[in-house]
C-alpha cells in the first residue's frame, strides 16, 4: 500500500501488525532521512527492550545473505516485537525483502531508507500492491511546502516573517528538506531579539553572489531573454549548483505560470489568479510575471513540461553531459518565449 505523510506518522506512533515492511524512498533525500529518524526515535522509545531494535547495512547482507530472516526469527529475552532498520538498499536486500514478505514474522517490523529509488523500481511496484507492506514517497519540496515549513518553524520560535521575505526564501533555497530546515534554523539563530524577518534579512541570509540566481534565471527564460539566461546559468554552474536542481527550479516556475494561465482560461481575473499562488509573487517581480503570463498559453506550456521532463531523465544518465544539456534546454525555451513575445 501507499502511505501519505499523516498515515506514516500515525503508523510509527502505533505500528499495525498488518504492515511488516515500510520503505521510504524518493529524490528528497533530506525528507527521507527525516522520516527514517522519526521512525527510529519513536519506535525505539516505545520498545521496552533495546535489543529488539536492530540496524543492518549492505555489509551485513554481504556477510550473511539470510541476516534479515535470522534477526526477525531470533528469540527476544524480554519478549515484544522486533524492529529492523536498514539505511540503504541494494539487490541483495531487495531479494531478502521479497523472500521475507512471503512469510513475514508477525512480531517484527522492517523499515528501510531506500534513497532515490524510482517509482518504476520492481521493489516499489510490488510493495504498493502488497497487503503487508507500505511505501512512502519523498518528493522535492515545492515553494508552497517550503513556505509552510518556514512559517511553522518561525512561528514556533516566536518569529514572524513578511510575505515578500517568505516568498524570496521559498523560491531561492534548495528543495531538499535537510537544507530547507538548515536554512530556516539559520534564520532563527540570526533573528535573535528581532521577531520580524524582512526581505533585506533574507537577502543577507540566503545570499552569496547567487542569492537571486534561481528567480533571475527563471524570469529571464520565461521572458525570452536568452543571452541573459545563459549568463546567469553559467554563473550558477560555476558556483557548483547541480544542473538537475536548475531543471526543477525552471519546472516549478513554469508550473506557476501554468496555474495562472489555466485560471484565466476559466474566466478568473488575472489579479485573482496571480494572488492565488502560494507563496505569492514578490512585489518587484509582479510586472515581469504578468508579462510572462501574456507570453505563454496552455498548449505551449504543456510542450515545455515535456521538454523539462525529458531533460531531467536524461540529466540523471551518466552518458549525458548535463551542463550542455541544460544549456540547450534553457536556450530552446527562452528562444520560444522570445518568438511568442514578438508575435503578441
């Protein structure tokens, strides 16, 4: 079966005997680690026998391929259920899991940090259909997710943040949960007695020379500024930003445009459509964003999403020169925007 976040949280608080294996996977490695640690902490605290908590690695399986069955079948001195935590995945572990699920031990639970497994992986597809196993996918945090996480963490620390500052934060930090939390913690530390974070604070805190690069790049592309977009892209690459993360930032930006364009097509006034975005567009970006909305239509945006999806898949292959691939992608999209802007 498939767990949503609230189902997973409820499960680790009180594990059901129906589910014997939980696999945490996806591209958001920080969120995977967060879920895995939450499960380990909660289940360990609720277990009366510390020897019932077992951690295994790929080396454990190399030394003994049947180690999983050995551990879940072994006798517990104080009784109670056993919990096996595995912080990695490989072919041997996958095979052991499949064998275990054919005849699981009722008083045992296996939780695995499977890293960046794909939805199409045979283990994931089989566990989704299984009645005695569950998977929870951890996808990259979107701007709206980051906005909500930041709002909640800052509120808990007694700190408020202005809307435009929140928008800048949400649109200019990594989509990985570990980095998101680290950046917000940095803001809390910086705030001190200052209980209201403004946009100038965010510029200072998330900034180096690339503090505006994500937004600058996305706006340049969507407005058809191909030369400027290539300059910004080169700067980002020189600063060590991964091409695949740039693809995702571009995709998130075009999703915003698509949301507004779709609402306008359904007779929603442009201002209402733009104001529905979470987080909202920063005030000094508003004029450029309106212009982008006028350039793109639903059909052309669907084509862009196809290009972005293809590029992300190819960028994950070691056979492709990622930097050149994304450079061509940026050129292709920005030239399309320029031609559309001229026609209009």
